[in-house]
C-alpha cells in the first residue's frame, strides 16, 4: 500500500510510546562496567547512589530489561511538546537535485530548544520522588542546562549549573534563560570548588571543558546534603530516556511504510545519536533489518575517529568513575570553537561498544563545512539549526550528493537536535569569514593519551 508522504508526519497522543527502550538488553557484548576510581573495581549501586538518584542508578546498571515504563507524570509533561514531527526535507532534496529521500526528526519544539528535555524531566522527576532539595549539573552549549532548569522549575527543585566558561561567554542569552527558570549558573572552571581552583591553577587561561564542569558539579552534589548530580549525555540512563526520539521516529516511518537506509546523528557524548538509533539498532542486533549508522563528530574533538578505546575518567578532575569508552583523555581540553555540546572528551560506553563491534561508522567534520551545511539547510528548510545538529546535516547532504552521482534512491534519516537561535555569535563569525578550523595534532592527542589511567 502506497501512501502520499506529507511534509510533516505526526503521531497523535495515543500513538506516543509509553515505554523507553534499553538497547543494552539486545547487545551481545555489553558495555564494560563503570569502575570505582579508588579501587578500580566495578561500581556498586550503593556507591553510585552517593552521586546519582536511586532509581536512576537502577536504570544505569540494568543490562537485561529491554523496556521501562514511562511514569505517568513524565508522560503528561512529554505531551506538552511530544510527539515531535518527522519532516520530509522536500525543499532540500530539490535544491540538491538528488534522488535521495531525506527525513529529519525535529526536537526543537520546546523552549529549551533541543532534545535534552526528554531526559531532564525524567531525572528531575526521580530527584523529586526521592525527596531531594535539588540537583547539580554541567552544561556545554547550554541546551542541557536550559532543559534541566525548566524541569527543575516544574518540580520545584533547586538547580545549580556549571557552564563551560567559553560557552558562558559566547552564549549570554542561553544562561539568562536558565536564570529565568530559577537556576544558578556558574562559569567553569571556577574558584567556587576545590577541583575548579586546582584546574585554574594548572590552566589559568582555559576556556574550560565539559570534563571540568562535570568535576565541579559532582563536588558540589557530594558535599551538600539533599543534592545529587545529573548528567545530560554519555550515561546509559540518558540514552534510555532519549530512546523516545527513535521510538517515535520508527513508529512514524512504519505508519507510512518508510525504511531508512542511512541513519545519521551528531555525536558528542551520545544522547542524541543513541536516542535516534536505538530501535533501529535493536532490529539490526537481532538480525531483523539492516541499516547504516553514521556518527558525526567535530574534527576538533574527534573521540570516535581518533580516540582510544580504553578506561578513562569521565571528568577532568578525576573524581568521577572510570568508563570504558572512546576517549581523547580526560586531560584533553578542546579548542574554543562552536561545536558546543560536542566538546566532550569521551563517548557513551554503549555507543563506544557498538562502534568497536562495527555496528556504527563515524566521520569527523570541520566547523566551517558544518556552518556551510547549516546555512544551506536554513535557506531552504526554514529552520536555523543548532551547530551540533548541523554536523549531521553536513553528512546527510554529503550522502544525498553521493546518491546524485550514483543515481541511487536511498532514504536518509538524521536527527535535528534543536535550533540555533542562541548561537548567533557563531553564525556571525561564519558570515563575517572570521571562523577558522582547528584540528588537534597527533602530538596534542598523544600528550593526552599518555595520561590515560594505567590499569593493571
């Protein structure tokens, strides 16, 4: 049965998924466990509960249950902005003169401007359920901090955000949204914490990194009663919550009998990519279907394409657990470019294992080419994309142009994580031709690799 494909495919409220999908349940090779930084033994639930909310720890450690019911309170919140649309990029296809069919899942239909709210509301809910006073977190581009400040406001929780200093300075309006929702926002590294002061002593002029900000947020959470730390990417629990993206996408595509050949997502810590690909990857793991998955990362912070698959600290201050992942080293501080939320030194352990096992391909792209793709997309599709999402747009265009050369009618799906209206300083630099590309040298990376933990 053939159906005419509309520009936007919406599910109705009753078709929205009622469960999250845990991709680890279907992985033959499970992600390696988190290690205690002191003992180098697998972290126990009791140890993790000093940092994270109790129920989130159970989600983090669960490798066997494929589905988790979404609590009614979270479903009600989701319905304010979900289901999000799956959009056929007809105008982009026409501009490219490609036989490829291009779709994108748009996650920018909420005030936070991104997909991050899907996990923020879940983590805030579990914190409230536990009776906590508040939570602490880091944020890079500011999307996660914005989403969490909204979620905490909804559940009347205190929210302390440590924002990577370069982003704090580049994106003043993003931090004002957080403050409007009641969060306190501190540029990181700061002299408010012991670990922040240590980092400043060693790197006095640093613009910071997600690893630095994580260290500060964890220190504050673990030294203040009634607080826990929450994270917007990387962790298994976050990929679980973000599976709502992929589940909705697959349901919408199934509704119109569409099967993607290529699925593309930007990759920093893994929240967007992991969420988008989850049900499709599940089918691939079970041998039910085949897809090509492409992770796109910035050439300035290329953890998949140039990193090491090794145990490493999740933070620069080395106070967090060690995770086995593709990493550039927790000491690696990326350049102050506009990759925003993709500046993390490592990658989700789940996605790292899938990449290591050959289920995902990865490419690294330079930021000027990313903004060229963003501009091309904005001029024909009417949405100003976030720099993070534009990495996926760049490769989606590349794949569509390959189809133009070969005549293949492939179906391409990518994730549009959010909008770029708080990234106008970056767009200004691109438009004024002031933007440059930075790629770390092999020597830069080796200096960081040399400091990876030596495990016996």
